[in-house]
């Protein structure tokens, strides 16, 4: 199971999208992407598998590519599998609200992550979806276009992560309480 649809290489590939999140600078991203591209060339030449065109092979830094090419695996949407096992599609039919969360919501959250799976599953039922996140960065308009009602960061004051994580439980509680109060007009 994987939670993203990213390809192995290129502007939406493993290195370009996830490298900077892990501390890679522009030169490192370029070198990593070139290495992944070289690996794809070797896999295609030696195994006859073009992994570049398979959605999700960029997951986990390219582990999706190795799973398909070297282990004969098949990539499945992690969130779709979890929602199916949990019976989410049946449960959401009577829901008034769906709350979901993500550590950091950003532009790449729309590429098969939990939030996009939840939005796909709720769209047919016109259920409002509110995301509670550790942080929201950049443009998330794609998620609004997919059906996200609203998103809230739990961080109440700007501070470094090392300090903010000490307050995560309380901040999560306070944010969700405020969402519930707003949505259900609780006093």
C-alpha cells in the first residue's frame, strides 16, 4: 500500500517532492533525481519494466518502484484499502461531518494521501470534510476543489517545532473543540 501517486522522477517525482521535506537542497534533489532516473533506465533495460509510468512508484523515496520491479508487487492505494476495511463508505452515508488530519497539509497532499482519499470517498455523499493539521503550507486550493470544506492548523502561536510539539495534545484538543463548536453550534 502507498499513500501517494507520485512518479519516480521529474518535477513531481520522489526526489523533487519529498527530498526538500527531508532536508535536501536543490543540488541534492538534482543528484537524487538523476540517480532514480538511472535506476529506472537499468530496470527497463535489464527487466523490461518501464517503472516511470506507474503511479505511486515515487512513494517512500522510490520504494514503490523497487516493490514493483524487483519484488513483482502491485501498488494499491493505502487510504482506499483502509477505508474499505473500515467500512467507511457505508458509515459516511449518515455522517453530518468528517474530521480528518494530516501532519502537514501542502500542495502534495492532493497526490493520493489520506486527505485526498477521504475527499474522494465523501464527495458522493456531500458530507462536509474538515482537516485538522499540524501545519498548512503553500497553496492547498486543489484540496478545496476536491471537496475540502475547511482546514485548520493546531499551532496556536508561531514557534519552532521542538517547542510546539510539547503542546500538541492540548492544541489538537482546543482546535477540534473549536471546530465542533462552530459546526454544531455547541455552547
